[in-house]
């Protein structure tokens, strides 16, 4: 009932008037309804404008406070003259800091060696997956003299290393 009796913008009249040629007789009057709608719209726009003004004032106040706090912590810029000796500090970018290699400190034992052939370090490497490429040898024994850093490597088919 309300849709058929209100004036539509596209046709310039109400659908009821377009179909029947007369305005419908309703209990409420459409002109009063239009007046009330205009009043509601006007009061809504007035309140909205007041809220916008108040919000912009609050934003300006907060920006001033932020500016004051920032300027309180900021140092004065150094003034350089021509011919002054200036050192420029290279500042690492965030990408460099995030992807920098981390230095890992592993615990190390202190080794005291008194002469050649005094202390050796040995390790056995299993080479079974590669036995068809290295004439059937299953293991490699590596030996390092700690003082001279001289290294040896022996290949072996059994793990016992007997030759």
C-alpha cells in the first residue's frame, strides 16, 4: 500500500495513480508523510554534520598531541659547513637484518697437543650407496693429525678395517 501510493522518481507519480488515474484514499496522508520524511532527513543530516565536525576537531587535537610528543624526543639537526669532515654511518635495511646469517657458537673442547703423532682425529664414513662407483668399498676411514693437520684416508670393504 505504501509503495503504490508514494511518488516514484522514474515515473514522476505513484504507481496507483498511473494505473487508476486517481490518488488512493488512505488513512494517512502522503503529503504529511513526505513532510515528516523531509524533517527526519534534515535532522539526520544536521546530526551527521555535527558528528563530522566533532570528529575532525578530535583528529586535529590528537595530531597536535602526537606532533608535540614526537618533537619532544627529536634531536636538533646538525648543521655542517663546507669542508667539515663527516662520517656517514651505513644503516642496515630491514631486509638485511631479517635475512642476516646467524652466528652459532658451539661449545668446543680445548685440545692440547705436545708433538706430532700425539693426537689424531678419526672418522668412518659409510659409502655403501656408492659401492658400485668405488670398486665395492663400503667404508672410508679418515684420519687427521691434530698438530700438523696432515690427513689420511683408507678405504675398506668390512667395517673392521683389517687390510
